[in-house]
């Protein structure tokens, strides 16, 4: 089992952190937890693997808060202090097409990225190019996104009822997706296409996001990694200093912090806590 290093600043250290599908600006983004995670981790390279900002949601109804701004400032601060920050464009942040292959305030913006490890080369790509609906019928993808957000609203209501009854959180939307055969088939086909691409270009593996389904598995001779999302899964993919990869949940991150510091993270000051006390966040829907 891998364990993160602890830096002198009491932050968890990883060689590389991959984070995708944050959907900053969407009403269902857990931005306070993203802030907490990024504020208490350090890495040599931070790869934002698409849909970090949700341009579609912002265009429809807005939703940018002070916490979203703090998140961007934190990324810029990391970049200016030596972290190699790479922003791989997704579909919800397709406005970045205008900035592809450019450096913006020390943040590299690109369409894909090659990550070298001791085991071989990994292709880092958001993955929307392997989704025929997103790549060929954007209007249909936007409608699907509206339906997805409606499902997330139901999920919120469903879990409020469960909470009042003393029941644990359960992802209603994830349960629905697992029961719909077409959704399961879509994930299988998506992974199969990425497997083919990796073999075609002799990559050891592929690192993606897009489908909000975290994964770390072998598909034949290809290592398939998906960093998940910060809408439902609350996961990131990390590369440890020994070269191993691990998908970690936000709860696992809190446990790592607790082990490293010998203190319950809930008792520690955090970026999330400061944000929640900020009066400018009063308009937020979180």
C-alpha cells in the first residue's frame, strides 16, 4: 500500500496529482472540498484533466462564487511557486480552444499531454473525443448535461430525506446509471476505444476523466486510469514517489492527513473552513 510523504509545511506530498471534472461554477461542484484538498497537498506536477471549469453551466445560468475565484488563485499560486500546472482541455471548458498550446500565467493549456513514468509513457487526455455524442452532437450533449443536473437535484433532495431519517449518504444518480444498460455499455465502449488508442501509439497506459467513473485497472496490456470527478465521486488520481498510482477519495485524503498530523482534520483550520465563513459566499447554492 502506498502512503503519501509529509512535507515540512504539514502538507501531503505526491509526485503528481491528476484532478478532473471539478465543474467549477456548477451548482453541484464540491468546491469547498476541492479547496481543502488542493490547499493541503503538494506535488511536482498538477494536471487538471478537463472540465475543471464548467463553461456550459456558467453560460446557462451563472454560478461563479468567491470560492471559485479562490480556487483559481490557489492554482496560480501553486504555479508561481514551482508546481508544474498543466490544464488539459475538456468539453465543458471548450472555450479554452482559443488558448491551446499556450502558457497562461505559468499554466500550460493543451489538448493532451504525455506523462512519462518509469514503467513507460501514459497519454493524458480528458476523453470527450471518444464520446460520439459530445464530439459530434454538442446540442444533444448539452441537453444530456441539463438532464444530469436535474438528476443531481433529485439526488440532493433524496439524501436530505435520508439524512433526516438517520440514513447514510447514497448516490441516487450513480445508482440510476448503474441500472441503465445503455450507460453501462457506454462506459465499456469508452474504455475499449481508449485501450485501442493506447495500443496504437505504444502507450503503457491512458489517464482520463469525462465519464465521472474513477478507475485503476488493467485492460489487457494497457493500464487504464480515470481520476473521477468532484461532483459525485470526489476523487483524484495521485502518483506516489515510488512510481505507483492510486485513486484516492476525499475521505481517504482526510484519513491520510489525520495519520500524518495525528489530528482529526475536522479540528484543523482549512481553506474550506475559511471559505464557508466568508460572507461573500452567502449567494452560493452549496
